[in-house]
C-alpha cells in the first residue's frame, strides 16, 4: 500500500501525532470553536488516537475524553483520556452503561469510515450508515447546546440526511478541511448547538436536564 508522505503526514510525525487526521479536527475547531476547557468529549472510532490527543489538549486537565474503537492502539494518552475497546454503536448493556457514566457530552466526534470496497456506491452507502449510527449516539448522549462532528462520504443520499439533521441543531454545516487529500470524497457534517432530540435516533439514555455550561 502506498504511503502518502505529504506535508501533513510529515507534520504529524514531527508533532508526535499517530495520524495526519488530527489536522482536520484542528481546522474545524479553529473555524467553529468546538472544544472548550472542561468539556466532556466522546470520540467514536478513535484509533489510532490523534483526535483524542488533540481533544485532550483543548479540554485540558479539567476535561474528559472517552475514546472508543473496535481495535486497540499503542498510543499513550494523557490522564484525561480513557480509551476503551468496544463497539460504541452497540446497544449492549455494558456499552450503554459506559456511555451513560460519562454523559452528557459537550462534543461527540466521529471519524469513522467503512472499509472501502472499490465500489463508490457501496462505500457511500456504508459511510452513511455509520454516520446515522453516530448521530444516534449523539442524539442520546449529547448535552443540550452540544456539538456533533462526523465524517461522511459525499454521495447522492448524503444531502437528504443533512437536511433531516438541521431541525435539531442551531446550525448545521458541511466542512471540507484543507488537510483532506484532494482525491478524498470525505466531508464532515457539523451540527452546532443541539436544541432538540431526533426521536427516530434516541438510544436508551437521554438527559434533558443537562445543558452545556
């Protein structure tokens, strides 16, 4: 497999991040002010850990980052990060208990992507399924006023989903980071300021009385 040793790849190595994807989150955070000191953050599909490391630096020692992925990572995290190997999209009781113990979150992040098949239609469809699942987690565990960020592959079904999300946030935007590779079809759906919960996606936990302070 070809390794892309571009500017962001080299920058990540120099700054000791495990992946260049950190600069996508950095761009979004600088533009949209997603992360604040003291925030609780949920990072879905966290491995190898670049987003969790960046989020930890932004929320500081008074914040918390719950990082969840299906696979382990050798990355060493600061004390405010808890990395858990689990399926965060599963309704299994242990997963619900884990997420509930940290909720409500000020920010829910998802850099999840499907394993690509070479079929653009299939990959776009699977990407949308992951985004919908991550959105369900956000609808259940995100604090009122909180933010949701999720990677999605551009495709014919994406605009409809984006429209369906808009009523539940103060602002919904699509963000294409400069650090994304030019050939990439990824784009990021960003929901700012949760103002209501989509009843089609709410999971077992929903805390209506906690807002983002």
